[in-house]
C-alpha cells in the first residue's frame, strides 16, 4: 500500500464493515447499506492483498469473524499473519468453486465478475 493511499483504503474498509459515515444511496442496492455485526460470521475477502482488502481482513478478524482471504499464492503467508483463518489462491482454484456458507463477501476488486460470489453466500448472507 502506498503511504498516501493507506488512510483512504482503511476508511473504505471501515465504513463498509463497521460504521457508515455517509447517506449517499448506492445505485446497485435497493436499500441503504448497513454494516452487520461480524462476530462469529464467516467473511470472504476477494482481493485480500490489496489496499482495501488487507485492511478488510484485519478489521473482520478484529471484530471476531472467521476470514477467508483470496489472493495470489505469493501473498498467502502475509495474509495468514494478518489474521486470515484460511487462504484461497485464485490462480490455482476459483474461489467460488470452494467457498460456501459465507455470511459476507467483500469483493475489493469488483467489476463484472463479482456476481460469481453470490453462490458462495449462505441464505441471508
């Protein structure tokens, strides 16, 4: 993470997961986003080695979640040190093929393939 980008990356992860600090609607969701309690939940973070993703891993773990980090294999040891309970190397295995019963998916990469994670969510996730 570039030092100048770190505060914004942390703020992005924090506001999504812990404390919303704005009232702007999201055009992709019918309802206003509300962070959910993370204690005891399973959280999958796609793009876990990136600026927002590595903060999301740490915040989710700090708040009592089991965290599955998705990134390339070269980042595995770092993400496990940051608190991830499990790691999926997306260059070897499509995460949507092995992850299931997830309470919350944080796709820090986004884009047109984000929908692939919908099938990893448990009912109500």
